[in-house]
C-alpha cells in the first residue's frame, strides 16, 4: 500500500480501517487495533445516535386534567403532569397542535403519524408515516430500520406505521417474539433458509419490475406516473431486502435479559403497556433500532384493571364516552394518572442509563400523544402532546392558539431535524417549532 508523501516528517495516513482493507482487496472486518487509533488513524469522537419513540393512545386523556392553565417555563403543573414532577425539566407539554382537516373521530387513529386528510372521505388513502419517512432519509443503519409495536391492538385495522403508498405495516404485540427477533440467533440452517427466502423475494421483484417496465410504455401519462411511483416502491423494497440479507448474516447482540413472558390477558392493560415500553428501551440499548412506534389501542381494550383493587366500569372505549357521568370521569382520571406514571417510570429508566457523557433519555426523543383531543365528543383538535428527552430545551408549556391550531407536523419536522434529517416539510407542516431547540 503506497503512502502519499506530503513533505518532511512522518506522512499522515488519511484512511480508515474500511478503506485500508479495500486497498488490500479483502472485505474482512478487523477489530479496533491500536495501530488504527494512532494519530494517523485518529477519528473525531462519534456522538451517540439520536433515537425516536413515538407513542399514541387512540382514546387520549381528559383534556382539562392534562393541559396546564398557564404557559411558559414557570407554568403550574396540571393534575396529570404532577405525576411527572420529578422530570419537569426533561419534557415539554404542548397545546394548540393538531392535524389540519384530519377529522372523523376514531378514523383519525391511523393518521396520527401521517396527517393524511379526510380519513372518512370516499376513496381515502393513507400516506407515509413519520417513522417511515425518517427511514427513507436515514437508510437502514440498524438491524431493524423501525419497530412498530402495539398494546391490545387490532392488528388488521390499526397501526401508526404506513408506507409511502399508504399500506398498513402490521404491529408486533408479543414481547417474546420481539425478543427472539432481536437476540435469538438461528442455527446455520435456519439462517440459510431465511437468506434463501429473501433471495426468492428479490427474484420475484426483479421479474415483476422487468414485466411492468415493458407495460409502462403503452400507458397514458397519468397511469405512467402511478406505475412509476409503484416501481419506485418496488426498488426501495428490493434495497431493503438486500440490506436485510446482509444483517441476517451478522451475529445478533447478546443480552443478559431473560425471554419475557407475554401477557395474554387484555385486561392487564397497564402491565402490557409497561412491558412494551421496556421492550422499546431494550431495542434502543442494544441498538437494534433507533425508531420505535407504539400504538396503545384503548378502542380494542375490554374491561381492564386500573389497580389491584379496581376494574373499569366499561371497556376503555365506552368509558371514554363518559357523557360527563361523574363515576366515569372519576375513573378515567385514575386511568390517565396511571398512564402518566407508566411514562414517568420510562423516563426514569432512560435517565438511569448512561450514554455518551449523558444518558439514554437525552439521546431519545419520546413523544406521547393522541389523535383525539377529546374522545368523549370525537374532537380531533388541540391534541394532548408531550415530548421528553432528545436533547431539546425542555421545561415549559408551549401554548399555541387552541382555536386556530398550529400543525402538529411542525413538531414532526423539528424531530426530523434533531435526527439529522434536513427535510423542509412533512405532510401538512408549515415550518418548525424552534422554541425547543
């Protein structure tokens, strides 16, 4: 390997381990040898990656207990936010945010991360969700580009994650299966069979693409544009299959955690919520992924346990339509408070995990919200939104106009920028929310 000369003294070796190996004509990865940490091979310290956990409860919370009555950094904690008092400086609460023209009650639940308009309209088709948009720009940097999780979810009809073509990406609601995917290495035969399946899928896509390109020349302009969009999706899928094949050959990370036991009883709503958040945390700690979505499906939750001593009067959905009945409102308040405590415990666990001179919460944006501002009347404006961690300037209530809301997607674009994605727009955005930068 020839070292370029730059004058007197020891010439600098302006290369990396990867380029060094390419120069030798091999592809074997080497460990971080001392030779490669000498000044000639020195690198700037690598900052810990940013991560994003996006959570939605499709029945929301009681708004008058969630939103503070005043704003700014010295706001008075609302009854629900009192549960998060220990982390006051770690989160921002927002009011006056929503998705323009996303109306239709419960039908808005699949639009929380897409902002697709008029979900009850004839011929409605969803659009790409925030997590998938981020992956398109970041590429697959981890074994799983995203993980799409659910609690008590109707998997056939609900998801936070949608492709650019508006196709639902099914959720994973079994912690044990998620654990196996992240940590359990198949034997060589199983790995080979999986690689074969990936190769077969790729071959089918190649054939379909060739056939469709010939067909495309016979179509009108509008049909060609639709088909071109479809072929673009096929090419993206081909690339993902290729990357998936590469990851399939890499050893999975080790963990000292035991295989979690699935909670099959849908009445144990909060235990399931907490367990799935722990799985999301484990995915971040192992760098299995950097983007997680989690839909908490209250709509599909039957009568459930609020505490060891109390069960809900109705299924979650019926309870949310309280009609101002005092017993239902009082019970919903206890439900919402426990939900806040589940988030509190998550924030605490993330803060206790050191990373890169700070902690895992500082590196992880945790967004909690809902597609409904008030489930009782199917209102989808003034959504309850709370953002924790992620290196933002927190500790305040940012209050926008509750009658003329700011697009929630302005916050989404701000999250994308924090992930290192220089996107000008996403969905209905009109700008960013710079107050938290």
